[in-house]
């Protein structure tokens, strides 16, 4: 028979209390360093996503130019090597 072991108690360092009217209280109050870190996190995430999107757009443009060059080269080669009967 398997016995359940008692879990060790976890200490709670921070928690938020939200009242019925929607007001949120944080205990303990965040320090200026906590607020700065939260602000940096909120700014950094969209910046990283924007950089990824710009990078993908740049890569797609470079790829499109390479494909266009390949297609035009193959069309030129096909016209050059095509059989034209002498009339």
C-alpha cells in the first residue's frame, strides 16, 4: 500500500489580492527595481517580436530576388537552346 507523504510547506514571498471592485493590492509593494524590470520585460517582448518579423521580411525579400534571378536565367537558357526551324 502506498502512503501519501506530507509535502513540505512553501514560503510565499509575494502575492496579489484582487478585490471585488477590481482593485489589485500587491504585498509587499514592488520596489523601483521590480517596476523597472517589469517595464523592461513589457518593452523587450514586443521589440524582439518586431525584430523577428523584420528579419523574416528581409529574408523573404532576399529569397524572392534569388528565385527571380534563377527563373529569368532558366528562361533565357530555354530560349537560347530552343529549336527554331529554318524557313
